[in-house]
């Protein structure tokens, strides 16, 4: 099973790893709500994690108001 990371803002693929040991990835440190928002499982049993890419992280740091548009981008 693969775990796919993608940017939650621009949907850039950040990479995939083949590891199903969620504990090692720190998923167990997330609360229920964070899990639901960040982690999705598709019908093939693959895991999709919403992260943030460098570009968007930079944009958010440089433009703190940018997060207001987050809902439009999703
Ligand atoms: Zn991005």
C-alpha cells in the first residue's frame, strides 16, 4: 500500500511512499478531526495525505492574508 502526499492548496504531488506503518509516520499523534481533514483513503486502500508544498508554504508566510482564500482553492 502506498501513501501519497499532495499539496492541499495547489494539488501538487509531493511524493509517494510505500509504507503502511502509520505509527511511524506520526498519524497517531493527530486527533480525530485532523485525521479526517488530512488523511483520505481511496477504494484501492491507498492513503492520501494533504500536506503543503514549499511554494504554498512560502506564499502563506509572505502573505499572511492568503489563508483567507484557502476555501476557494480547495
Ligand atoms: Zn502548493
